[in-house]
């Protein structure tokens, strides 16, 4: 064999995701786990999915008003919004 070969052409390019974003989401989830329990967000009944939609929109709204950090957690509203997007995505995947 004369050269390096690796068949990763059609694989996900995980290096395109900003590590600080992943870490930030993990920080928000870790703080949430301290208050509510680890993965407690997975136990929300499907009929109450609107609660994650509402939380998502509250965080986006605060960000749009220029408030970068959540007053309770002191973490980015965008990271909180990303967590709520993940929760909704999880629920949608679970429904199918």
C-alpha cells in the first residue's frame, strides 16, 4: 500500500460543530440536572410538549431584546434555546 487511505467521504464532519457550543449545552444540561434530575426533561408527557416550545420562544425573545445571558443560570439564552430545540427534537423522534 503506497498511501494513506480512509473511507470517510460520506461520514459526518463532526469537526464542523463548534466544541464550545456542545460544551455550553452540556453546561446548561448539567445545571438543570442538579435542580431537576438527570434527563428529567425526557419524562415530559407528549401533551405538554408546548412547555418546551414556550421555553424556546422565551429564550429566543430575550435574546432578540438584547439580553444575552439568562438571569438565573447566567448562561446564554441561545444555549437554553438549543437545549429546548434538542428536547423537542427528541420528542418528535420518539413519536415516530
